[in-house]
């Protein structure tokens, strides 16, 4: 008689990584826009040549500043509106710094931990220098033709090198500390914590009976939260004000539970289910 292993419905790769995939698509779309818009002179200031472009047409530097200021204004309004309705969704889905910080965090865990040797630490430093340069180019490209950095005869050669080195140094600090930047230091993140925000959608534990306390959702939360409880907590660092709505916790739970043929315990809700104070303060689930 043929013996068959216990089977459960197969969870697809997309289902296990749904939010990770969607977020990376959103992040990369924004980064592509940041590259394409100045590259094709759709909007660009070129300090080195003392000119600017709007929709491919050369205009004066002063005229070119207007759409840049307009774009910064739109950016600020976007952050405010998104934060008001959905919390720090800007950080988790749009901000290129957030994307770079997530990549850094993966390499940081691999190369810069208590057990890392000198070669690994050096690799992390070099990798951070590389990503800092890329990040600096991403923004410098909006205000100058990057070729100015190799044209010694251009009057902007030295000033642009100084700007480039200053930006790279600043980004090095930001990227070196990985996701800690988003958790503690980022001014846009701090702003979103202290201004009014209403999370229409809240990630939380929706099915406590099937939670195995595997803590995969906790280990994979980039903001170092306990995703099962954080929506009940009002705190800048441990509570919902810190959540960037990335839903890594849900992807992690889908993966962990599908391996055990169990239903998913994490989900997104509009209304939080009632929970007692012991659960919110972190008592083990078995006691509830
Ligand atoms: S609680 Fe979930 S959605 Fe919020 S930051 Fe952590 S992993 Fe992302
Ligand atoms: S990943 Fe899912 S099952 Fe594991 S602790 Fe988190 S909510 Fe519970």
C-alpha cells in the first residue's frame, strides 16, 4: 500500500512574498522615476552649465527652479496626506532611502555582527561606500550633469566635488546603520511619528488560536516591533507610530504557517479585535 505524506494546499511563491514583491515594485518604480526624469531632461537643473530643462526644453536656471520647488511641495503634501490616512506608508513603500536601508540591513546582518571577522567588516564598509556613492548620484543627477566631476576645466568642478563628497559622507552615515536610520534618525520618519496619523489598515494578530509563537513576524519586522501587539501600543518606538506598513510580518507568517500546514495568524484589519492588557504587555500567548 502506498503511503502518502500529509498534504495541505500549496502556497504559491507570490502568496508567500506578496507584500515584499509589491513593495519592491513600488520602490523601484520611484527610483526609476528619480533616474529617468532628470536623465531625459524632463525636469532638471544643470548648475555646471548654468541652465535648466523643463520637458526637454532648455530654460534659465531660475525658471527651472520653479518645477523643482513644486515637486518638493508635492512630495511634502504626499507625505502628510499618506501619513494622515495610512501611517508611515511613505517609508515602507516609496522612500528610496527606506529601500536602500533595507538592502543595507541584509548585508549588515551578514557582515557586521558580533561574530564578523575583519574581512567581513571591511566588505561591509566598502559595500556601504558603494551604495552611498550610488545614492549621492541619484540626487546629484537632479542638479548637475554628472560629467562635471571629470571636467577639471569647468568652474563647477571643485564645488560639485565638494557637494558630492558631502552627500556621500552624509549618506554613508545613514546607510551604515541600516534600518536603524528609519527607526531613530530620519527626520521624515520623526515628523510622521509626531504629527497626527490615522492607520486605516492595521497589521495585527487576527487568528491567535493558530499562532505558534514562532516569532518569525517579530524577527522580520524592519522596525523592531512585535507586529502582533504593536497596533495596541501608543509609543514612538514600540507602537503603531513606528510601523511603516510594510507587511513583512504578514509575509513571514504566511511562510512560517504554510510550512506547518496551519492557517495564517497575522492579517490586516480596520478595527482592532479586543485584547486584554496581559497580551498587549507581552505575556506568552499560551496564557490567553
Ligand atoms: S509591524 Fe508589520 S507592517 Fe509594521 S513595520 Fe513591522 S513588519 Fe512592517
Ligand atoms: S509569524 Fe505568525 S505564527 Fe509566528 S509568531 Fe508571528 S503571528 Fe504567530
